[in-house]
């Protein structure tokens, strides 16, 4: 998520020093809250908002900063982050608003009043917008935003991931005698297409394919679903994974499957490219801008027949090998070094 994105930038600050740029952290989570409640109306969120706004003003007065780099999401969370900023400061700052989501209606909401409030406050409280996709930039321009103040910046995968080469992919598919492993990594909910995956895989042959599931249940429905499938051999549930455990799951898998209903640019997809995993996903957010037929297949959200057909196609080892090699080549576009160069150009532009 956004916190992981920010942490990686801060831990690799030295990438920016030659360009005379240094990032300083500012934590906007002052009040402890339950995971997944950010952006929802509650007493603790309101308290967190006012404390954050006060501390940000104090931080800006104490130090000689030149710019504010605000990373945000969509809807209520975006509006809350905008109101954290003042309309005017004594010093003139460049204020970069990096929206980690894609799709105008998803970000601004379909509520006309709220959408107008968001637009008004972006225009009055920020100087530049960083978009996850070219399509979202076009949508912003059509809604009256200045094209010259919008930049497109694609995400990156963790620079600490192991480096994979073509020989690894070739050897992976020599005399393979085990089921093809499809991998899902993400929150176990409707937005990520988790229930579509369960419905699609539950009646398939576990001797030929299986589904590795990585992520935490975040409501009763997902907990109930995990309990329902625990005796089905086609499913392997790992829970939340990170570090070497996460790397090992990627290394053992053959295809990433993420049938989301709404997205920005999922870092999970970029991680999969680094491991040489072909992608099955949906044509939402910025995903169509990075996935073409050489490295994966996109379907419409909720298209279970399309999902089944795509799973069947990626059960072929030759297709997996050739597509996996293409994925490795494409992954070079999404390294942290490439990202750093692009971000520097935006900040100094």
C-alpha cells in the first residue's frame, strides 16, 4: 500500500541526493486506529485529522522545507488528506499530490457535490498532481485540470526482491510434474475479486492446478469463506506474507491472478513481473497500460467464464515459459532506479 511505497522511498533516500533532493517523513497516523478504517467517519479519525493538521503546520514552521509530497488514495481519504493542508502558508511551497488510484469516478466519487468539493480543494491546496496512469491524466484534463501540472508516474517493485534470470524460468518448466500454481496476493475481499477466484477454482482438478492465497481476512465473509474451503485440496492459504516467506511463495508459483473490480497500479503485479510470473487480471485502473498480451491476459471484472478460459490457457508449460521470459524483460521498466529518475524529473520540473 501507500505506507510501503513511502517507506521504500525513505529507506532509499540516497538515490535522490545527487539531484539535491532529500525526503523527510511525516506520519499522518497520529491516533491508533483499526486497520482498514482510514477514510471512514469515526471519532478517532476526526481526532487524528485535527492532530495531524496541527502537527504538519508546526513541522513546516520549524524546518526549511521546499515542497510537500502528499501520497493519498481516493474518496473520503483523499478529501481528508486535502483538508490536512492549508490553502495558504507564509512560505510558498510546491505541493505534489500523488494519487495512488486510477479512474476518475472511483477517485472523485459519483456524488456530484463531493466531487466538486474534491476538485475545488485540489485546485486551491496543491500545485501539481502525480497520476498513476495516462488514462487518469486524460480524464483530469477533460474535467478542467491543467495538463501541464499533471505528471504520470508508474509504481515500482521493492528493490530488495531477489533478481531472477531467464535460466531460472527455463529450468522451472523442464519436466514439470506438479500442479500449476496460481497465486493471489491481496486483501481478501470483493474489490480484489477474491470471491470470484474461490467460485472459479473450487470445482477444478487439484491434480492439475492449485491456488495459493496470501492475505488477511478483513471481515466475517472472508473468514467464513476461508473456513469453507479449508478442506479443498486445490486451495493453499498462507495468510499474510512478507520478506523471505513472500519471496518463496512467488518463486514456487507460476501465474499471478488478480481479478480486481477496482485498482490503481497494484505493486503485486510489478512484483510478479520481477519473478517472471504471467499475469491474469482485469482491465481496470492503470493495469491495461502495463499488461499486454505478451505478458498476460486481461478480462472484465466479474467475467468468470473468461477467468476459467484464461486459467486453462496458462496451464500450458510452453506458454508459461515464454510468457515468463517476457515478464522478466518488461519488469526492467519498473525498477526503483527507473522510478527514482522519473520522480526526480517531476519534482525538479
